[in-house]
């Protein structure tokens, strides 16, 4: 019989073994790692199992997960029954259960592990997606039910763990709205239990710790969101804070109401890692609103196949302004009967084109353009070593933004103070 006072918010998680995946996300000091370790100890005392504990870097395990298990076992009076081995790092239980510790920076050592029925990935957001898939393959046992526990502080919505367990716009995958998790705190979807926690859920924290977290609200909003609120979001300064996603029908209705619409199409070329990105835009010059309502977004496509996909532009005689860095490609499309011309590029054009797009009061994108939404909604600036933003570099390579740059060639957004400027359609 073991008696241990635990935080009430973790009681359901602690004794639940009905699901394959357990995804715990929370702020600093919420005690999520503590309760994962306690959950494993209780399970391995009850059943003979082999558990694998993973962090991205092996050398970080001894002072984190391993020492946490030691502290809990000492607190429970189990240090005489449970044996801690330092080389190789293991924990052995009297019934034959054991915990093995590995780092993803030494993946070759995973190949010798067999009959693992439980895996705990601590700080899973630091592990690469390829590593996560490798671990799924290592989770196997002929008779026992399999479980994977993932714990993390929230990071950017661009991280793989957010895309896998919540939403991946690019792949059109939706599992759970993270806002629902923040509201309900514990949610079960299919074979996954989601668990959200913050410092207030840890009744053993001193009030001074929470006060320190509250102080982040003024001088570091990004860290406050992560540390205090335990929420995913965008890390860094948004390039287009005025970007909005609307239902497709609502965008078309808004475009139809524009008195003098300016219709444009722009194309960025790519093949292997990059993408052919072709967008249709409509500008409301008077209201200073940019509407994005059609996209073509594919890679590993030869020019002849792409020409077949976008033949409607040729049939309509619609002008495409394209990347001038690919003159041979532009010439090919011209020979195929497309109206296509090179957009101007010059030293500093990336910065100037980005500033042009930022001058729109609103950038409204159709829900039928998921790749544009995926690239631009949470697009942030890259930063230098001093932490200062680099105004013409971003956290990703946004091909749809390049397409917008080219589409707006020879167009200037009016000064927001009201000064008009000339433009060509």
C-alpha cells in the first residue's frame, strides 16, 4: 500500500491506462512531469513491463527524468526496493519491470530495445518528427497494451506535435481545437487523452513562484503565454497581424461588392523542396484590402504537367506575373500560349515587396486556400543573434508570399494616411 498526496487535477490521468496516447501540455511548474513519473512507477510496480524514457539529448536525462524518479521513489519509501543503475542508466523493479533511458541524439542505440510497452517522451516538442515516428515503431509487445506519453511546454503552432495532435492546415488534418483543451482541461479524442495544466494546478508551489510568472506579462508576452498560460501560439513577431481567414463564399461575396476591383495573379516557381505557388488576388484599392481567393500549390511537377493543371489561365488569357529568376520557365509557358511576364526583382526587393503587402489594412484569405493560410497566418520574422528581427527573412520559406509579391508588381498600396498613388492594372 502506497499513500501519496497528489494534485487533484492529475488524479484522472494518474490512474487511467485506457488509451494509447497521453498528451500533456502545460505551463511552468504545473507538475506534469512529476505526475508522469509517478504514473510510471505505480504501473511498473503493478505489472511487469519495460518502459522507455526519451529526451532529444541523452546528456540531459540524468539531471531531469532520472533524478525525478529517484526523488519520487525516496519520497515513497521505495528506494530500498527499486534499484537505480547509472551505467547504463536504468531503473529496476522487484517484479522484473525496468525503465530504460535513451536520447534521440544516439538513435542507433534504440535498435537493441525490445518488448517496450510504454514510452514517455519528455519535452516532446524538442524531438524531431522523424524521431517520433521511429519511436512509434519501437513501441511493441506481443501481449501487453501499448501506451505512449508525451509531455511538453507549449511551443509554436508550427511544431510537429501541435500539427499531429491538434491541427495541420497544410495536410488538412484536424484532431482537436486547442482552445477546447484550454477550456475543458482534460479531453479524450479517439485513443488519445489530452491534459492541460498550469502552475495553479500545482498546490505545492509557493505563491512567489506564480507571482514571478505573472511578471512576465508586461515584458515578455510570448514567454507569458507559454510559461503562465501553457498555451500554444506564435513565437516571435507576426509579419502580417492583419491576416484573416474567411469562409470561401464570404470572400467571393466581398469581392463582388468592390466598386473597382483590381484582379491579379502571381506565381512562384519550385520543384523539389520548393513549390509552384500560383495565387489569384483581388485588391480593393479604396478600402486598402487584399483578398486571396484561389491557389495552386504543388511541387515535383514538370512544367508541362503544371501547364495542364493551370490551363484555365491560358483559355481565359489571364496574365500571370511570375518569378523573373526563372526566364526559361517563363519562356516555356509563353510558348505554350500563356500570358506570363516576369515581375521586377532588384536589390532589396524582398523587403520592399513585404512592406507593400503590410500596408494593406486587411489581408483576407479564402478557406479554400489552405496552403496560403498555413504559410501566412502565423508567419514571423527571423531574428539575428542579438534577437533583433530581420525584416526580409522569415521563420519559413513562404512560397505563397512570393506569389503575392509578383502579383502586385507595378501596384502600390495607397499611403494609409490617405495620400493617393497611381497604379497600373
